[in-house]
């Protein structure tokens, strides 16, 4: 059960490692892009490529939807970024339980955007957790955690690519253990719980009064979506990459254009904008853009 790319990577790993997959659940097809054409989820694309049966219920409220799952007689359900809450009557179907791969070191960052918030918060480490699913969101007993450092200039999108591979290996390892018998798990420490709510565009505008490192983390954490934004010399931009550099001035002051980017003063230190996109334009290296659109003065 999964929907985005991390789910597809995990599904492919289970296929490659020889597990018998009796069904694949993913969210219903949605219109996507400027043309609003119906698009299959990455998990559905992977399933169809391997001839696996695909199920796309809106939810599990209807008895026939639950019975369709029961009829598959799954030993275990692997759930990776499915995007649907599973009621207890679904969790009870597989005799070996429902195993979830969550992209954080639980109990930290329960919720929809765990790895993005780890980057936004400037964390130096994250990971993936294998746990038993319960009715409460991301609160199940922990089977195993795989940890990895977060590189200081790594974007959320780049981090996710690594976490997908880490999660796929952890899922496969957990499934192999379950095939041998019961797998022990430990309760989460309630004192360590934190949450990672869904990202939205209210997080995008850069506040130049903040320290340079915090702004850099904002740009990293919101890439590839919803992307940090700023108005510079009267033009609105999406900001895709930055670097923390030396420099000082009133927050928001443009300090100069270098061979590698546009330097802007922050509340503490400065950042150099490396990649940006003007409204209505295409993504470009900052020096290339400003060669064609010189800054006044």
C-alpha cells in the first residue's frame, strides 16, 4: 500500500527480493500538471509494469472494499506513504500485521512531511523506521530504525531519494524476518513525540531578518515543493538553492553579484542565491539570470 516514489522504490525492492505480492493498493488516479491529464501514481506504474493487481479505493468505509482486501488473504501488509488512514478492521486482516516504513526516527516527526521538517529544522540526522501500524497516526511499536546523516546542503528531494533506498532495504529485511516468525517491537517513548504537518505555501516567503543558516535550511527543506520565495529588486522569484556565506548589512540588502550567485544580507550573516526562477520564467543559475537582467545601481 503506497502512492508516491518512495512507495514505488519499496515495492520494486520487494519484487526484486522475491516476495509474493497478492495486491497493490494506491490512491485513485488524479489530474496532474498544466493540462490536468489523469496521472497514475508511481506505485501504480510499478505494479502495472510487473502485472500486479491494483486496487484504488477512495477509502475503506464500504464493507465490500474491506472484503476485497480480505479475499486476497495477505499474510502481511506493507504500507509506505499510502496517504490513507487504515481503520482497525483493515489493520486486523493480515495475521502478521501491517508494517509501515516512516521517513523519520520515530517518535520524532510523526505526520505527513517528516524528512522535509528535519531539513527545515536544521537536523543533522534522520532515518527510516519500520513499525507496526496502529489506528493512531505513526504511533505503533518500533521494529527497527535505520539512520543516516543529513548533509548540510542537501535538499529535501535529494534526501528523500536516499531515504527511499534505505526504507526499501529496511522493509525487505523486516519482511524476511516476519517470514521466519514473530518480530519483536518496542513501544515509542511518548516524551519524544514531535509532529511534521503537511507543507503549504505559507511557508515559502523568506524573512530576511532570520539568520542565514535558517534561511538556507528553509530553501533546502522546501525544495522540490512548495519552494521558497523572495522579491528581489522588484521581481518575485522562487529560490531553489543557496549557500551560507560571509557578509553583513540590513536584512534583505543585496550585497552583490558574484560568479556563483547573488549575495543577500540576513539577520545574521548572508546567503548567496545560486539557483532561482523569476515569475513566468525558467529556472536558472542566478549569475546567468542577472547578466540578462542587470541590477540597478
